[in-house]
C-alpha cells in the first residue's frame, strides 16, 4: 500500500516539473489595447478567415503551441445616419 502511494507521489512530481519550469511571458498589444500572459514566447500570425457569406476577415492568431491561443478579430461597424454620413464605431 505504501509503495503505491510512493509511486503515485513520484509520478505526480515528475509530471508537474516541466510545467513549473515554463516561464510565463507578458504579451501586450498597444494597437488593440489588451494584455495577456502566455507560457513561453507567443508567436503572432496574420491570417485571413473566410466566412460562410464569402467575406474575408483579417485575424491575428497569437499562440504558444496547440494549448494556448487567441484569435483576435477587429470589426468596424458602419452606421448610416439620417444625413447619409457613414460613422465608424
């Protein structure tokens, strides 16, 4: 019984060691006004997303592998006012 407890404890410590060794990195986007922490150095890719209506939208894909990722999409909403002036919001 004690050997099972000892083996379980050793396995938990061995498996947790790589996650504790990772260094968290701050990522700040001054143009998009946000800040996030990632385990490791994030890589930023600009990709295009095709919607079901055929519209192509630019997306910033920020990731550190397969587990931690953010897809950033900026939309500009155009509103037509009574005087037919387009206002971006």
